[in-house]
């Protein structure tokens, strides 16, 4: 369906699960858009994940996965796509390292992983790693049948506070202790996907309803957090979730970008604990950011050039609302506008994404 003068050979395609905490701030939406324009990926389904421990009153209690699912639907609408299976994940992290939260999302991961198909299967986790941990606890045999790429975890060797890890430390420990191949993109590596708002205004905003929305919702959040000194930074952002794509686009022979280490355990304080005798995982320390971002900009331009500038003013007002008065699912956040500055400061301290 895309406007490319090339084809990806069927033998080179891979099966892929999207897992996104799509409404936690303003970057997941870019990566979801990018993924859906990549012909190499046979997207089997989109799972909307929670950001429950960073909700801080933005949505009703335990409703952040629903907010993410609403945002997924909006992105698909703006791209003119309606044909992917979509699932809402658990609304909280798992209670311990032995008890899965059984959802249709976790069942779908198990079902697809256990299905006979010669093509490789990857899941790109752009937030808390809850649904994958649940699927592993429900059916451990999936560990031999798929690979996880996770955007999350603090920097090695110490580790520490990090947003995606914070939202479900138990789940991270389940996945790290499993035998599933794991490619980890820790914080300082996903921070390499830095962009400026001026860059996005030139390279993203002109291209279709989706380009306009991606840019405008980020600027809207930037404006709403104007009084918060820690984050965001004013005219720059980080598209950190792009790491899931970059890991798959990079040349296989570019092995200098990662190191294989024994999987650590993770303490309650999010610090890494020695795991010298554990299985090995791939931990990235550099990624080909140019390849990734230029691929995104090129595909957006190729596919949405003719649709530039046709979002209606009404639609724009609806779409750029970061804290919607009324979401598509009928959820009403319980945060009043006058509460914004103090709550936003709390959220950003928790995010620790400075
Ligand atoms: Ca994310």
C-alpha cells in the first residue's frame, strides 16, 4: 500500500508485534507510524500497554492502557489504516514474578509464537514489559520461538531509575531470567535518537494529517509543560522508541554496536545485580541513528506528500489535546487544568527523563 519503488523480498520479511505505551508522552506515536510504513515487517498485531506508575492523575486509576489503545486507534485513523489486530494490555504491572495477568494481548502473543511459521518473530517493547512477561509465564515454550527488543533499563553497569523499567520491575526480571533472546536498548542509547522541534517541523509536519498530528501533539505537550524545568528541554525531544526499529534495520554485520553480557537481576531500586552465571543478552551501546531517522523521514515524505495540510481545524483541536477532556473511549481524566503545574512537575520528576 506504500509508495516505494522497491520491494522487500518475502524471504527477508519478519513477523513483528508492536507493543507501545502510546500515550505516555509524545514519542511512541512516531515509532508506531514508522513501523507501519516498513514493508520488511509483517505486523501481526498492536498491543497497547500501560504506564500505570506514571499516571499521576492524568487518567482515571488503572486506565492508561486504555489511553494508549485510544491513541493507537487515532494514529491508524490519521494514516488511513484500519486492518491491524489491536489489543489492550494489562492496566498494571504484574503483582510478583510468578503470576501473569491473563489478557487477550498476552494470549495473542502466545498464539502467534506457537503458530508454525518459518519467518522469525520479534516483539518490540516500547514501554513496560508486562505483556511479554505474562505471555512467558503462561507459556514458557514461546521463549525458543521469538526475540524481544526492549527499550528500557538504566545504563550499565549500575542501572537505576528508568521510566519503562519503573512501570514493571517484576516483569523485567521475568524476561531477563527467561531463555528468550533479548536485545536491550538502555537509557543512554535510546537517548541517542535526539531530534529538534525545528527538524520535525521541516521533516514531519508537512506530510499529511499524520505528520501534522505528530508534530502538533509534541508541541502541545512542550507548551503544557512550560513551567517544568526538568523536562522537556524547550526545543528538543528524544524519539527513543525508534531503537526497536533501528535494531532491525541495521546491518547484521554491525556487531560493534552492542555487547553480550550475562543477564543481571534487577533490584527493587532498579539497580542491576550481578548475574555472572545467567544466560547472555545483547545490550546496545550505540545505534545507527542516521539510518533510522532518515528512513522515517523519507517514508513519511514518500507516502504522505500529496496529503499535506488537509487536517481540519476542528480535528486539530481534538487531536493535539495531550490531556483530552473526553477520550474516544469515554474516559475522563480527573486532572483539572488548575492542577497542571504541580502535577506536571511530579510526573516529570517520576519520569526522570532529563
Ligand atoms: Ca514508549
